[in-house]
C-alpha cells in the first residue's frame, strides 16, 4: 500500500499536528504533503519525514502570515499529483480535504472542523487575528467564493472521519455528509497522577483570541488566586496587560515540565469552545479536574462532578463563580485519569491503520467485481 499524508500547513504546533504525528506512527514511510512548512514553528518535529510543500513555500511572507491569503490556498492544494498513490489520508481544518485524486486512489479525510472562518463569523475571525481594517472590510467579498470551494471540496474524499460528535454535526450541517467519529490521540503515557499538589490553577494552549484566555486571566486577576498559563501566541501582549501579579506566563514549556504542571495543579481551566480539547484530556490523564465552559465537544468528555465542573457563560464572572464553588477534595484522581485512557495514542493509531486497510481492501474488491 502506497499512502500519502496531506496536512493543511505546518506553521504551528497544536492538536492537528498531534494527529499528523499519530498518522506517521501508523504509516511511518508515508510522505507528507502540505501547503507550507515552517520548521522552527513546529520545533523540527517533522524533520525525519519527507515533506513536500506547494509553490507557496517560496514566499516567506506567506509562511509568516498565512491567514491573510486564504484565496491562494485552494489552487496550491490542488497542485499536488497523487496519481501514484493507493491512498490519500488527509487531516483538515481547511484545505487538505480538497486534494485532488483519480478514481483509483482512495481518499480518507479526517476533518477537525469545517472551515471556521468560512461558515462562522468571518468578521469576528478577521478581528480576532488582528487583520488590518482594509482587509477586514474586504473579507465578505472573497468569503463567498471560498465557501463555494470549501463546500465542493468536501465532496472529494471517499470517506470522512470527524474528531467528535460536535464536529460530526457541523459536517452534516455545512457539507451534507455523514462521518465516522474517531476521537483524536491523547498521549496519556506522558502524564501521571502527581504525589504533590500545588495551589495554582493551570491553562495550556496557543494564545489566540477564540480560546478566550482573556476572560480567565481577568477572572483570576480579580479573585487573586494563582494562575499559570503555558503557551505562546498573538494574544500574549494583551493578556499581560490585563493580568495581575498572581498570573504567571510560562511561554512554551518542555514536555516533562508540562506533565509536572498538569499533575500539580488544583484544576485545569478551559474557557473556550473547541472541536476537541486535547489539552483538557491531558489534564484528565494527569488526574486533575477541569473547570470548563459548557460548549463544543467538551460536554462529551467531562462528567460534571466526576471529572470536572462547567460554567455556562464565557464571562469572567461565570469563571469566578465556578472557581469560588470549586472544591478539589471532591474529586478522585484515579477515576479522573480513567476517563482519559480510552483516548490514548496507541488506540488511535490502531484504529486508523485498521480503518485504512479495510477501506482499501473494500475498494479493491469492489473494482474487481465490476
């Protein structure tokens, strides 16, 4: 079986890149095709892979500001030639699912979410990422053709996978397709229940506007309880301006230190609406409860009163109320960790490998019977 992995762009490290790493565990010899690749931004994690990029790689300004050029992406993803492959396995939050293939090539696409800035509030997206006013005013003009391409490209994969029931419903709404839910990998072996508990609360992730780190930083500044924030991103300067001395920004944290931070926190704070919250699952794998906004996929993963508690509005006041009522002595770390174990990476690798092999066998047998 000759298989190609297709990824939107390697310009940051997050949940999508963890999925791509798991794909490589399942198919270690498969090359990666991606629009652009910034080695430093992904910490050199794919240096041992054969990575093929589109013509956009030749333009450094696209690598640094790829979100400004969505109309360049569709023709770039369509430039790749997959005629020599039996299988394309794409993971996509935007463009990778649009890879073109012939009738003999099986395309399986793992969709993290339908393109959010096309189908949700595109003006808010442009504002959140700090686009210049001229570009913000032009967003509606190019969004319609992008929506048309996105909808058409969603018909190209033979099989669609989704990372959660929440995303499966979005795929059905915007693309009119059914999908099989395969939860993404969580490297549960990296995390352990700690022997000592600190007095701090913890947040982890890219510091971008939609993740709503701002409301948590404001809430903890007003409460005065210690909050540690691990991660980097464009929101860092603004968050530092609104943070009190009890909020500590750690930047990018090495894996072993991150595991220690998870294990030692009183609780993990999760104020965003996510398609699948891998960082929240890492907290559960460390035996720590999650204080989460009741929205997106997280409702499928957290059992109220067992592995965490919810708040219902994305406001500092709602977080303050949830933290004030929170009692970490009510939670059993062993039981919390058990909630995360079904999502471990080996489960994901095994399920993806079996799914691809079975689908290819069915395709080949179907071709032989015609």
